[in-house]
């Protein structure tokens, strides 16, 4: 499969894309899985690049489309499982102790978030796997809250499979124009970052006002 992607794309790929390509060229579908698994621990490795590349490589005969979907989804699940166990190891007590030392966030806030996750954890894990930035982090509160591991695996697999299928198929059918997917995905990511930033500002503002009222 030597240089399938770089030759068809008409340019030498570097950075994250180049690293993902080298993995896929070296070991095929499992290479795509390793790259996606690594994204869970290193969010700067965006699946919005890796997944379309895997689909494009499949379209060029590097490996089958089914292999691309299988390995990328397996990588997503294994990476998420690692963060789930990290959250489980951390536990509620350590999480509360850490939050208690943080400014602008109280243990009451964490308690409310914990209660919300207990009620809506399945939906949070399923849809969280399809939201940039949240995709990696959602596994930690699942572990902290004590979500049953089989339940976590089910909803993580379903959410990851849906997300991966969209991007792998996009790369598969776009061919050498696979990189267009990244452009559109970047817009979505910026929107998510903006919404998270607004939410943080609102939270901090409310917390500051509450403290001022209590001190008055």
C-alpha cells in the first residue's frame, strides 16, 4: 500500500495526517485503529482527519471499507475504555477533593453534575462520542459515576460507530478530496469551542456574583 494516500492526494502529508498515513501504510487497518485510540488521550489528534484518511485509503484498495470501520471503531472504544478506567480509579472522593481546591467551582456544582450524569449518562456517552473535545472527556465522568462497564461499552460503541461511519464514508466517497471533510469539521469544532467558552464564562460569572452577595 506504499504511498497510496500521498500519491493520490498529490502532496506529501506531514504532521498528524502524515503520522496517520505512515501507520496505515505500515500495518493497514490496525494503524487507523491505533491513531483513533490515541486521539482519546491526545485530543490534538483529531479524528476528523484520521477517519476520512482511513476511508480514502480504503477507497484506494489499501484495506477494505469494512476493515476501516471495524478498526477505527475498535480504536475508539479501547481508547475510551482507558479513560473510563482512569475515571473509575480516580473515584468520587478524589474528584470532590480536587474540586474543593478549585476556584469558581464548588462541590455542590459537582454534586449536581454527578446527579445529572447518573440520570442521563447513557445519552451523554452516546451523543458525547460525536462532539469534538467532549468525545475524549466524556469517558472520565462515566467512570467516576460508576456507570456499569457493559453499559458504557454499549453506548460508546454505538456512538463511535455512528460518528466513525459518517467520516470514513465521507473520505471513501470523496476520494482525493477527503481533506474537504476537515474544513467543514473544523467549523463545527469552533462552534463547540465557542459554546464551551460561553458556558464557562456564564458559570464563572454566576459564581463570582454569588460570592459577592454572600460577602455583602
